[in-house]
């Protein structure tokens, strides 16, 4: 009985070695085709990415002007308050200082809200365009017969001739153009 079990185990062992050898031969005979794509570069160079960056920069500049104007108004109010400190009644002066401090906090909150809003808009746009770029990358990879396409930032070195970023950007622009970028919310 023990001899039969040993014979069965030995037969299974040799069969598994044979199967492994056949599988290795099949892997060796299948040619691997590797590509790379730089999603960040594609994002920065596609029409939608450029349009989105321009819109966000304009929104940021507009908000910055408004913030600076409010800051200048606060500066003037502070200077006026300092000049009036010796002539105003103590309680009136304290009320004006409290009002000024409230405006200064609102001004700081406005700055933080602007930063948060611009960052959120940026993230939404980048997420949307990146997902579309990944879809185009998948399409280019399949059509090009690539076994896999690596994101360039994840690999320390890859032969530049394997880069399909320009083709991805070209196809993205053909499919979506600049209209793919959502307009920043005001």
C-alpha cells in the first residue's frame, strides 16, 4: 500500500514538473511588448489640460485681486482706527477694534476658502482628464499589441522609444479637444 502511494506521489510530482516546463516554454515563446506613458506630461500637454490650467490661473488671479483689494481696505481701516484711538470713547474704540478683528478673520477665512476651492477644482479637473487619458492609453496599448503599459513615474528607467505619451495626447485631443476640461466654478 505504501509503495502505491509513493508511486502515485512520484507520478504526480513528475507530471507537475512537466507542466511547469511546458508553461515556461509557452511564456518564453510569447513576446512581451512593454510601453510607457507619462500621464502628468499628457495632462500638461493635452488641449483640455492647457485650457483647464488657463481657466484655473484666471480664477486664481481674479480671487487674488479681490483678496488684495480687501486687504488694502482693511489696512486703511486699521490706520484710521489707530489715528482715532486717542480721540474716541474707550467703549466705542473697543467696539471698532472688535469689528475690525472680525473683518480680519473674515478676510483670512476668505483666503483659505479661495485656496480650498481652487485646489478642489484642480483635483476634479485632473481626476477627470486623467481617467480619460488612462482610457486612451488602454486603447493605444491594445491596438499596439502591448503586453502592458507602465506609468513613467513608477519606473526609474525605461527606453524612451517605448514611450506612447505623444500618441495618447494626439488621440485624446482628437477625441476630446479642449472641451473636456470642466469650467471652474465661481
